[in-house]
């Protein structure tokens, strides 16, 4: 069964064709990074207008790369949240119109669940085994989940203020590094000494919740007390120290959750899961605990439609087709069919 997925929750317009919930036939992403770079972050109105301009050619390219036409598509899946409301509206309305025109079934899915379930799109590796713990970490979200079965998701903890990715972006701006900040910090931190500055690890032993706003304040205070403008090498060391503080919290919280719930498998997903230091430290921690780490491939870490199509297959044709599954993520309602009045 071929599912066409559409993703437009933030500043990437994406479309993908996935077969039988596992095989990615195409994955096309139109990034707006260059458009938003002058502003140092995503401007919602600009993002919405760019989605309007790009969604048709992106979907056409996804079909072309997959070697299929709309007649070969068995169902459609689209992100319904969380995300920027204007951006979401573009993808949702386009998907609804396409479903109406083609007569194909359409399902709306949760963006964060899509990130986590991207771990099942890796064909050359065994997928996670339930139950497993998942860390979904990005510019807008940092949450820990326990998944006990397809669609059965329990929120264990989340950031109480800033997401890890947002902390990286703000830190990069303060340090004079280019947007997107997370990529810049990852790049300049490579090979640097993270021990040059000791930043705080907030809530490190306080359950599964996290906090990163104080870390940003600590960085700003450190720069104020320096008494001089740091040079490139000093900026790189400070960035490495800041990154280490974020990674310490993420690894510690994830490892503790895995131990507390006695799971064998751990998934890390989302844009920040592409961070090389996080992937390395998490792999070491899971190896010490004799657990299996499923780090979503970097190509599937950032917002993409393959994860939306793969998850949509579960609801349209897979294990969750007729299930009334209790939900546990960050948005309600989560999944409604078009014929149910969505």
C-alpha cells in the first residue's frame, strides 16, 4: 500500500511516498532556512506563504521520484500538529483537497509521534522492540515517552520551559554564530574542550522533566563577566561547554527513564537527534547499560514527510486501522478521519 505523506508544521515543506509503512520510495524536503536566516529564526507568516508557493511542486516531485502517479496512491497522511498554525493549515487543506479529488482516505497524525516512529523506517536494521523509551528532541519540543505498543504512548517528562533546540539557537545567536544555531554549535564544537566552562545541569536528578532556560542565562552571564569579546577559538570552547551541558541532561534523563521502566530499546529522534555529540554520548551510555540505541538516521531527524507517511500507514492500513487507541502526546484531538468530520 502506497501512502503519500505531507508535512508542513514549521518551515520545511515536505512530501513522501512510503510503501507498506516501511519502504521509503521518495522523500522531498523544501527548506526555508535561507529565507529565515536574516531574522535569526522562523517567521510564521513568511513560513506560511512559502508553504503555499512550494507545496504543489514538492508533492509533484515526491510522486515523480517514487515513480508513481496519484492513481497509485492508496491513502494520504498529513501532519495536524503540533506546529505553527498557519503552516499546518497549508498542508492540511491541501491534503483534504487532494483526498476529496482522488477519493483516497486521509488521516491526520501527530508530528511528534511521527518523529518517534521514524525509527521503523530503517529497512537495513531491526526496528525497536516494544516497550521502548523515546526521546523526541527538536527546536520546539523536548519530551520523553514510553511506548508499550503501536499507538500506546505515555508521556514521561518534558522540558518545563525551552526546548533543547531552542536553547542551541539562542546560544548560537548570543555567541555570534550563524543560523540555524544547532548546526553551528555542533560544527564549531567538534574537537574542542567542553570542560573550559562549567555550565549548570538544571533538574539533572529531578524526575524526567527538564529545563534549559537557566542554561541560556548562565551563558549570557558568563559572556558578561568575561570582560572582552571572545575570539573564534574561545567561542568554540564556550559552545562546546554549552553543548555538553545540554547533552548531559538529555543522556542522563533518557538513561534513567530506560532503567526505571526496564526497557531494552531506546529511540532518539527529532532535529537535535542529529547532533553528533548527543548521538555519541547516548550510544556510549546505552552500551554501558547493555541497551540497544535506535538513533533515527540523520536524513529523518529533521522535519520530513516520510515519517508522516509511515505513521499514516499504521492508521490507514496497519495495526491501528480500526483501533480506538488512547493517546498520550501533546495535542488533543490527535487523529480523526475526514469522514468523521475532521
